[in-house]
């Protein structure tokens, strides 16, 4: 899931806490993945200096039903 690309297409901010501005689109991606027996991977977290925000987004992704998260930098592999 390219969440930054999605935000650009929606013309919204990509790093809003809670991602409320992209929630319906994220849920549709998960539904489409399940309908086609595919994995759904959550997009990257772009604020590498915000460890708590990254952790929160990971927890949210699990709660939404994503199967994993894509990573943009080795720093986040420590979690």
C-alpha cells in the first residue's frame, strides 16, 4: 500500500495522526486484498524521528487487518 501516493491522489496530508483522512481508502484496500486472497501491507511511515508515531501506526495497521508494514529505512527494523 503506497500511503504517500494514496495521500497525493486524495490531495490530503500523508502523516495526519490516526490517518482519519485516509481511513475509508485503507479499509477498501484491506477488503479488496481479502476478496482476492492476497496479503495487504501497510505503507511506510515517513517521519523517521517519531518512534512513538511509528509504533502507533503499526498498532493501528494490525487493528485494521494489515498483514505487515513496508519499511523505508533500516532504523525502523529495530522495533
